């Protein structure tokens, strides 16, 4: 996994340079994107020129800097943060919470959950709770973490029939998020779950009916049955709040008719 030097306490120039280098964009290319000049970008990165607030935001946008880190860039440049970070339980986000609950409840009986930037679960429907029934109680204590729940030996890991492949998918997903956000809490979580033991062998089991492999399925045992799901992750378009920007909605779509039939049979 790629590592990044600490940028704590640095000015806006070195921070922008670190983001530009991580995105593998030259000074000239960034200048063309931001309607500036390579000379000015160089002066900003070396501290010879102080960028305007508008320029900081423009460069951050073209470097795809996450919203939380855009605030950090503004602070480093001597400006106030632009984007609020509203707690999810704040009344101002009441409509958002209600919409999320309605969305994931409407997806039942199929599993759906909402996670934050470190995969802590902030909302889950009854389909998810059906799958996690019976796992170690300590893993279900708040804050419930989706990665720990999936990969811990006392969590869902022993039930996942294609654990090595699914574990590899989850770790790669976390690596991409670390590269994008440069989050130390996320890096610490990655190191924790990557160190969980993995069984030497998995039981060889084929689906009862052939299923097209259009995406890697999660194949998980539940009460003597093997259920198969395809994962889909959605985020909010054009967020203006750090909390909202870091939320992700994951839905598990049944990947075979047997899974559909079984989950529908659980519906009252």
C-alpha cells in the first residue's frame, strides 16, 4: 500500500504540491486546468506567492481534493474553512436522515446500510440485521464498523464462502480510499483488519444454479443456506457539508434467484 509523508503543520504550498504529486499531475497541466500559469503554481508551491481563497478552492477542485482536506488547505492558506461539518444527529440534517431511512427501508428485504468515512455504520435496515444475527456481541456495539464486522474471525468472516476473494476486494477498496483521502484513522483501520487471520482453505462449493459473473459476488452462509449478493455503493452528488460528503450508501443486490426467493420468504 502506498504511504504518504505527514503534512501536519505545513503551509498551503507543500500541501498543494503533495496533492498534485499524488494525483500525478504536472504543474503545467494543473495550470491549464485552473486557468493559471505553471510559474504561478510553482510560486504557490514554494511559498513565494500566497494564493487567493478562490485559487485554493479552484486548485483543490481540479486535484479532486476531498472536502475535509479542502478546509485544511484553506486554513493553511490563512482563510476560514468553507464547508461545515454538521453532526448527523443535528436538526439541520433531519431531512437527510429521514430520506436515508426511507431509502434503506424501502430496499428491504434486501440488505442496505450507510457508512461514514471510516466505515462506521450510521444506519442499517432489517436485511443487514438478518445477516449479522448471531455474530459476536462486542462487534455489534456502537460504533458498529462494517469492515470489522465483515473480516473479524468472530464476525461474518467464517460465514463468507469466498472469503479470500471478498477480503481482497474490501482491502483494495480501503486502499483506494486511503489514497484519495490520506486518512490516518482509515489507515489504522486498514492495518487492523488486514492483520486478522484468514483460514488456510475454504470449502469448495458451487452455486446450485449457474450465475453469470458480471461482478464479484459476496457469498455468505445464513442458517444453512448460501446467499449470494452483488454490492453497489452510492454517494451524494455536489455535497456542501463534510459529513454528507463522507457518507456512502451500500446496497446488496441478490445475485441469484435462490437468494431472492429466500429473502422474500422472510418478509412478514
